């Protein structure tokens, strides 16, 4: 397994919890993992980006056009990090992105054109809505993971991700987090016609 991944959002959205969940999963599967975090004023709602490399890598930073997966918890942060997703080439699929946004059509035409031309697949999902409906606005991150895990190209199985959420999530949030994950997975399966 060789995967380069970007997780982006703003301070307080749980980017680091997503990183811990993915890290728990990967390490339990016996894969190598290196990563780096970029916290710009994260305590005040500033940008937070995590770079993760799973497999045989020497440097933690992901270069522009190198990421296989993007998980973005905030729509504007997604626009800032889309350039990390790799274009398709030599018959290989382009990068795969999952973005939390209320409007699936929020990207302008030049951005959509860039994504189409480069074979980059983006799925937009209102993870905020699921988290709010289920009474846990701070669980947008769990909702986005659940949604992403419905995609057949997402490299982490939803069953094992669920186990990582169970292990990593603080006890007082665990039960609700697992319910939010399950509901988002179900919605993802319906929306992606799986």
C-alpha cells in the first residue's frame, strides 16, 4: 500500500482526530506511516493541514499533484488544497477528494473544468448537516470519514475504520461517533449508487 493523503480544515474541526483514526488503522494493518502537520492559527479557526504518506516513503510532505486522497472538512480549505490531488496519467485514475460543503455545486466552472481535465474525482457531502441532525456538531469529521469510506476506491475498509474510531474517539463521544459514521456510510452508499 502506497498512499499519499491530505486532510484539511480549520482549527476546531477535528483534522487531528481524523489523522489519529487513519494512523491507528494504518499501523494496525502493519503499514509504514509518516506524516506532518501544518497548523496556521488553528486555535482561531485558521488552516490546518495534515500530510500522510502510507508505505515506502522518505519524506512526510506531499507535493503538488501527488496526493491520492483529499479529505477536506471545510469548503474553502478544499479549494486551497485541491492542487495536491494527482492528475490521471498512463491509464491510472486521478486523485479522489471528499469535501464537506452544504452545496454540491459550490465550485466555479474553471475549477470543475480543471478537475475534469485532470481526471480528478470529487465528492461533496454535507457532513455538517449529518453531525447537526444527530446532535453533535463537532462530529463533522466522523461524518466525512463515513461518507468517504463508502467509495470503492477509498483505500480503507469501513469495517476496520469503524474499529479505529472505536479505539481512538474519547469515551464520551464514542457511541454517537459510531452512529454518525454508520449513517454517513449509508448515505454515501446511496449517493454514490453502490
